[in-house]
């Protein structure tokens, strides 16, 4: 418990599930009782207006019913309440209530009650103004130096200042360069309005300048406005504070000069009337509200500042004089005179905790026990220190963010994919041109062993796949409870995906407030994107996968694609993709080989992956642990490079479209300015075909935008095909070189660094940088290559020649015994193992142009022809 805390004098909670903000609290003698005692006026976003006259109670006792003078529901959210001389013909105080589209002024009066019923209070509507614009906040004061009455200025959400002279509307002005509304106040000393713009600068506008400026409601300039000197709204002074402001307050005490106080997000400013800084205080916390309340020493001002740490700090200029603990985070703070007690601190939280408190301390009854003096055993201290250092060293070792194995997890998420496709497809807005687009149901179950607060489930699949619903928000889960959701996955884009896997992630908070994440993956069936078809004998691209086990009938490993009545499908199987392409899978009857062939290189990937996965599962069920797949053919780099060129050409087209769109947009705006000048000119002049030029430019802009959009769609399909081909190349390299799991992970991180690419960062430059790094580290031939510096800035290359050369060199280095590793020692060892001189990588000329099983680039005059028969 804090020794320094705000002593509770009176407190209450307002309503249930109501919200409050900065302008919802006001203290004043609103009923004009003349006793000098303030009443507390509170308005809520639910439309409730409450007026309190607090009386002191003992700690733990409830408030008296008579403390609530008035409670009325106005049916509209209350943005701000203020008390001032708002009614003409009287200098009595009245209550102004600001709604979103209305300003109401009420008179609050009370009548003596009979017997024990107490006094009765009521409000009477004096007048109201219906606003044409949505209000944000308001301020009041004797604008223009009027005596005995207050005028009201309302700031709208679109930057218009609307001035009301009590019952009548005066004028409205737009603030120049407005973006978002900020705090607003009025300085009677300089007759100016002070606000903080979205440019993070304090701005001051004279009332006289606002009054004589061009009316915001008039579209055409009259002759009288053109002759007047104050036609244009000009700012009086500007001060850049470099941060957004939470509140502004202007005070003038007898012992201190008039000052403008601005509370920023990280700093507290005090300004002179001309905008110069008197002083500023850098805060080491996040403030939420403030109020300058008095001057106890000549030339200084005391200020209360509340923060999000539930603390109330008292400053004398920049010196912290006191700090008190509050039971809530205040959104507004006031100082009031209540029941002959001056200087009561009134605070209001965003959920309706209203408290009147004063500063004080709680005496500490704890007495520290006497410490027994004893001799220090340095040997025990050394042993304890070594043990602690050992624990710290173990705890700071590099490890995964999430534990690899955890027996008792707080929350478990599981995904179950239906073995059959949906009888009625759930596909929505699919771009696939097939007759029917199938979908598959995924059932996701969340089991919680603890209290999970605000759990949110997100389901992700790689485009062009899509889900019927990708996000679910649940209520708090109790211990040993579960939630189940069902969704469907389908092919939305008109191209085959590069992955048939999805991820589920649940984010939640435990009771201690610590955020946690649970996740799982699921595998989608191949039937989702293709269907059985007749095998094709001819194909442009063929791959042969070798195994160390006898061939398995397709009736066993592909039961969902093979009809048991047809024996000819035991060794030959066709796959018809929804996008129109076809892939054929053949099994050798005599050798231990499988051939995959298709007209498109990227279509080989998913069938090859599915084949290897199903073979591994088949032999695993038979307790066969030594099953392995190998690849001895040539890596199809030439076909792979063609896909890279296609993708890169679309990226170049996107840049050209962007440049042309920028040029046409500049031309369009220039023509618009010319036309606007002609239309504003009082002397009619011919348009000189500017309207025709404007229409032609507009059509060009629309045509370029459509072409850029079409190119973007084509680039997405090309990138998906490139990812599929990249997966295939990685798999073939891993089977060819028998790479370990860690080495395959390095390959995937090198060739698949981006899940999605942007125009600023593309696949080509990222992969080029990754491959170059490996060639200069673990695959380097000499120390000279390791010393070469890499370009730290990634930019789009002019062509793909360097990338293709580095990828080819990468395969050559692997063929000559290179091994992938990210450790620093492996690079030095690799330089000693690999043969070759000290030539740099660009001049290596593909490692003396030696033909290896993993390359399709023969030396000059030499042809490589390899054909594998199943």
C-alpha cells in the first residue's frame, strides 16, 4: 500500500456500463444558490445528466440519497458540459450541454421539499441550437470583450468553428489546413482561440480575425467581402510542440502572469500569451488529464496531472511537490469548494468512478526488525554466486520462443479435416472457371485448462485458397471448457496453390494478464484442387524419383483417385487440376522408380510432394524405417529461369504502369487547374478544347488503372507459379544431395523468403542477396570470397542475369561437395575442402563449366541428354 495516496472524502459509481471522457465533468454553483459551494455536473455518453452535492461520509459508508440532486436521461450522448452566463437578460449561471448534433442550454433550479423528502431540483430548457455538422468539443467566454455574458464556440469534426451569441447563431469559420480536431480553449486576455492542430503545433486565432473572415457557409464572394481587409483567416501565432496535445487550459491568478498550459503525450508546456515557451517539463509517464488550480507562491502556478499509472502528481511549475495514489485512472480532474472545504480534488474515470478526495498520508505501522550482525562466509557466497551464474547462463541460451515440448499446455487447439469433400460446395466468389469448385470442411476445437480471456481464432491458408470465415472471437473460456467452429476451404483464385496446408492461431490472455498464443497446422486433401483423369503419354516436363523399395500400387497409396474396378490405373494415374492443366503419375513395373510428367513445370510440385508423403506414410505403417527417396536426374534450371523471367517482366510492367499513371495524374490536375482558372475569371474566355483534353486524359487514367490492375492479377499468378516451382527445385536438390532437415530449412529460407511480395521488396532481389551470402560464406572457395562485402540495400535489379548466374553457381558448389550451414566455422572449413583458385564469384564462369548431374548447362559444343524409363 502506498503511503502517499488520495484520501477518499466522498465517492460513487455512476450507472452501469456507461462511458465518460474529458469533457463530461464540470464543477460550478449551477443552481445559483449563492452559498459559494460548487455542485458536480457529470454527463455520460449514454445520455445521462447527473448533478451531485456531496456530503462527507465515513469510510465504508454509502452515499446519502440527498447527494444526488438531479438525474435525467437526455437520450443523446453528452460530449461536454459547461456552466456560464449563456442566457441573455440575466447574469445567472446556466448549464450548456453539447450533443453530437445539438447544443442545449438549461436553467437548473431547486424548490424546498416537504417533511423528509428533501429539496427537489429540475432543469428547464432555455434554448437549443440544431447543428448542421457533427460536434467535437466547445469553449466559452466573453468573445470580443462583451460584458456580463458568455458566448459559445463549437468545433466540428471537420474543422469548422461555430460561434453562438447566446440564443442566436453568429458565424462559422473553417480552420486552415485542418485534418483532425484537437483541444480548444479561449483566452479572454488576448481575445483569442487556442487549439492544437494535427500538425502537432499550437495555433492561436484572434476573435476579430474570425469575425471578419470569409463566412464558411457562403460559396461566392460578395463585393463587400472582397473590399474588407479580414477576408482570409490568418493564424495569429504558431508553436510547434512535436506531439499531439491532450488538453489546453488558460489561467490567470493574482500572483502569476497569464499563461497557456498545454498537456502533451510526453511533455507539459507553459506558454506566454504570444506563444513563447515559459517552461516545459518532460514527463516520464503517460499523462491523461490535468488542471492548473492555484498560485501559492508569487510567479509560480500549481498544477495537478493525472496519469495512466493511477497517480496524481502536484507540480509547482516544473518541480514535483507531491504524488498521490488514486484508485482509478482519471479522464478528468477538477478542483471544487464543497461543504466549507476548499480545494477538494474531483476525479472521474472512463467507467464512471467519481471521487472527491484530498491529499494526505497513511501512517506506516510497520517497524523493521533489528538485523542480527553475523560474520560473512565468503566461501558460501562464492558457491552461491557460481550456482546463480550457472542458472542465468542456462536461462539465457538461444532457444525457441515457444517451448518444443510442453506436457501441460494452458490451451490446446486442434484442427480436423474432413476425409470427404462437402456434398454441397461452400465456395464463395470463386474465380475458377471449372463447372464445380469443391470445398472441404475443417473442424477446429479449442480446449482450455485455465481461464482464457478474450480468445481470438485466426485461420490462414495461402492464396489462391480461401476460407468461408477466417476470424472468430469467443467469450472468456472457463477452465476445462471447449469451443468448436466449423469452416470450409476452397480454391478461390484461378491458379493452383503452392501449398496445401493451413494454420490456426489462437491468441488469448491468462488471468495474470500475460498474452499467450496457441497454434496448429492442418493438411488439405489433394482432391480439393484436382480430380482423377486419364493419364497422358506426352508431356513437356518429366521427373523421375528413385526409391529403395519395390513400387507400390496406386490402388494402395491413392485410393481416393483410383477406381478399384480399373486395373490399368494401378501403375498410371492422371490428375486434372481445376485450372485446366493435367499431370500424369507413372510407376515402373520392373524398377523402383516413379515418373511425374506435365506440360507445366509448376504443376509437378504438388503431385511430387503428395507422392513422397504418401509413400512415407505407407512404409511407416509397415514399420519400415529405412525407406528413402532420391533424385539423380538434372535439375530443371532452364525451365525454372523462364518462370523467373516471366515474373520479373510483370514486375517491370507494374513499374511502367505506375510511372504512366503518375504522369497522367499530374497532367489531369494541371488541366483541372487551367479549367478552374477559366471558370473563376469574370471575363468569359473560350476553353480552347481544355474540356476535351480533360476527358481524354481521364479516359487514359481509367485505362491505365485497369491495365495495372490486370497486370497485378497476372503478377500474383506468376508469383504463385514461381513459388510452386521453387518448392519443386528445393525438393529435388534435397533429394539429389541427401540434405538434412536443417539444410533443407536453410534452402527454404534462401529461396522462399517472402510469403507475399510488394513493389518495394520483391522476390528476385531478396533471393539474390540470400544466395550471394551463402556463396560468400559456407559455399565459398577461398578467404578472398569471404572478404567480399555485400550490398546492404536491396533494390529491384535491371535484369535477372546475375540472379540466374548465382543460382547456377550455387548448384555447382553443392555438386562439388559444398554443405549448407549458418555457423561461422563451417565457412573456413568449406574453403579448405573445395578446389579452385582465388577468382571472385562473378568471374568463376560457372566453375570451369563442368557438367554435373545437378545442372542443365553443358559446356560449349557438348550436349547433355538423359532419359529415364520407368
